[in-house]
C-alpha cells in the first residue's frame, strides 16, 4: 500500500485503542479517543483515495489490521471533509473465539 501525499490538509492519524474482553473468547477492539475520525482539505486537494487503512506501526512490517472500503474513489477539495464514521461505541472490530 502507498499512503497518499501529506498535502492539502491530509496527515496520517495516530489512534489509541482498547481491548475489552466481553465473554470467554470474545473481545472488542475500539478507539479509546471516543470520536469519529475526520480529515478536512485545506489549501488544496487531497490525493484521490478509496480505502482508509488501519495498521500497526509498532510491528516491524507495519502489519495491516484492517481497512474501510468507500466503494468508490474519493477526492476532497478545499474545505471539504471526510469522516470515518464509526459505530456508537467506536468499535473497530469484534473477535469471537
């Protein structure tokens, strides 16, 4: 994967997360910041993108954790925003054992 250019207001975001055990062998990984993630174009246009990627930068190979597919390409022009709209609990995924 190639990250889009850090121009037009785009910057990669660092998130914090929590892991919550919900029952034997089941857990939920969620954003601990408790907010949807928003990017706003400023002073230009973002590169065109289709996916929002979540990866673990503490892993030697920046291991892919998951991604969101927007279904088509997105291009943000000056002042437009893109929101990664998470569920009400800001859950990234649930793992059932």
